[in-house]
């Protein structure tokens, strides 16, 4: 069944038609009044913590969809357009997340509409991005789940805030910003004028373009369904991060024009280009030496190499082929310990293992005996400068729930024990995954018997690698310039007999 929210967003201000005077600096109420006076219906939405695991545990989602446990996903929740209702499923999602059922994280968007974020950016973290997505699209009578990102996100290296004057490098964290998400140039200009009248500096206003030439804009049953997520990862100060999640110091406005607007659509924006020409492949020899050292250390055990491949298609590829994008961002590369990339059409809110049967046989199981474990190793992409942040996560193959996360912050010095005489060991890492780690400081104890928060002894799991944000390009690294991470499972020879 197709569910839509015909969100008719438009933040429109006809220039010169009476802005409220004497507005305080950064006054959301003044912005709202200006827009209402200019003939628009203004309604407030909100940010909400989008907990994929909780939706699975409560039976609302059939899977947590591999959400990154290092990320506190936030979603724009907005009310429906006047005269419309939030579909029952979307209301159920909002309710399960502790948000009013009168707003929804999923919506349609007209060509003369916009959504605006006004408030504070996340506190200091490894990465944050404001990403806009196509959730699903209608092909004839078939509705397909795309969950594909539109290039490009606004991230901590590109956002304009009060801490990054005129777009210059500065402090993007815990700063006031305005982000206008729209398909129309005229709407964008009017929002900017309204923001200026309400006391916001033009230097902190950002535009997030919905390229209407490649989208099905509108509020009809065949219109695309959209979402916007904020993904802050690994807060430097955990308490500051919790405070941000709990207080949500931002407003999301939905404004509907009372009359049809003359369109001035944006073209497709230039995409930030991946790649610098510099690769990690000079480290291949060192990585092979590391592999030999690992095998030598555990020579009494059976070693099984795990395959590694690209885990998700690039968002724009998923959109063009009508396949599942698995919620990527253009700011990252994704790898996993499976031998293929999903490429099939899927229905909305699908069960991963039903749409991708190969997941049943992917990954490995892990018993709780001390001589059975997985060694993950590879190039530290942050140390080489190819990423700002990277991690790997354990995902149950069938349910696709993410359990535990190891990041580049945990990698320092882990390869030196294996290659004590190598000057390049600082660019490599080694980490163990076991059920019981003992006193090994570079080991993650994989939990079980915890529902979606664990992976049971008989459940297969995959390793899912994320490699975020190359600083010179301000986007994800190129797949052709990174050395893929690796993994081996060790177990007793002849089954321990």
C-alpha cells in the first residue's frame, strides 16, 4: 500500500510587502509573521530522534536497516498540508518515537515548496550531515523503496553558520544556521529575504536543492516521498550530545502558499567530486605483511578469509535504476563482508533477507569458545588522510540490526604489536571480535541474548565498514583510491576435535 504525506511546503516572502519591524536577532516568530502577512500558512514541525532499533523492537519496522550505532539520527518531522492527514503508518512511526502523530518524518514536496531548519547545529563530533532522501517512488503501479540520497548533503565542512563567517573555515558546531530545502530559486530568495528581516545574517543561510528535473515533485499518489535526516556521529562531549538530542534546539517550519506560484526551478547542482588522485595502494605490501603476521600468531587455528565488497550503491545510481540504496550518504564509502552489492527492486519497508536471499549465507557465526574469533584489519583511512572518520559495525545478516561499533579512535597502535619494525604500522590497524575478550584491550565482546541489541550464537553477522569525508574534497573518498578493509575468522582446526 502506498502512503504519502502531501506536504506543500513553501517558505515564501514577496519582497517589499511589509516585514515586521524591530525584529530581534534570529527571531523565528518574526519570520513566521512576515510569511503569514505575505499570504502563507505557517505550521511548525520539529526535530525528532529517529531510533531505528526502537522501531524494530516495537514491531513497527521489520528491520533496523543497518543503522550506524555511532550515529544519533535526527529527522525532520512536519505536519501535513492543510486539508490532508498523516497516513496511519507514518503516524504509528511518529508515536513509537515519542513524537506527535500529527507530524511525520516522510512527506511529499511540491515544486514551489520548501522546508526550513532554523537553529543550532550539533555539538562537536566526528561528522555531521544534513541529508535529503527519496524514500520511495512509483513505477507504473509498483511502489519501490529507494532510500537514496540526493547529492550533496550539507556537512560540517560545508555548512555556513555564525561560526563560519562568509563560508570560511571556522567552528561549525553548536552554531546557529538556517537551511532552506527547496526546488525553486524564487522561493529560496524569498526565504532568505524573510530571514534577513527577522534578524538572521545572510551569511548563515544555506540552500539544499531538490533537483526537480530528476524528481516527481507534488502531492499526488505518484509523487516521490522524501525525508531529511541529520546524522551526527561520535560526539566529543557525550553529555553535550545527549543534551542536544534531548533539547532539540531547532525549529522546522512548513509553510504552504495560499495561491499558485510562478516557478523558477533550480537546475541540478554541481556534485562534489570524489577523489584527489592520491591512493592508499602504496600500503598494500605492508598490509600483506600484517596479514602474514596475524596468520603466524594464530597458526594453530583454521583461518577463513571473509569476502569484502561495496555494500551499497551510490544514491544517484539507486535512483536511476529504481533499486534499494540502503540509506547512504555521498559523504562516505561503504564496504561489507559479503560478496555482492544489493541491486534489486524492493517494496517499501521491506524485510532485508527476503529481498536479498544471499544474506542468509553471508557473514559468519561466532561461538563463545576462546579459540573462535574474527580478526578485522586494514588501512587506517583517517591516518592516511583519506577520511575524517571511519568505523566498522557488526550487523546480523538476517535482521540487519547493528551491534557494537569500533572507530578509528580505537585503532591507534593496534598494528605495532604485529609489525614492530615497520614505520608504516601507524597507518594500519588490527582488532579482534570475540564473545569473551579477557584482558585484550583491542577486542570487542560481541553480545548475544539481547534481542536487537545482540547477535546470538547461531546468527550469522556481517562487518559493515563506513569511511567518511575526505577533507580536501569535502565529500566521501573515491572507492578507487582506498584499500578495502579485511577480515578473517579463526576457529579450531577439524572443528576442535
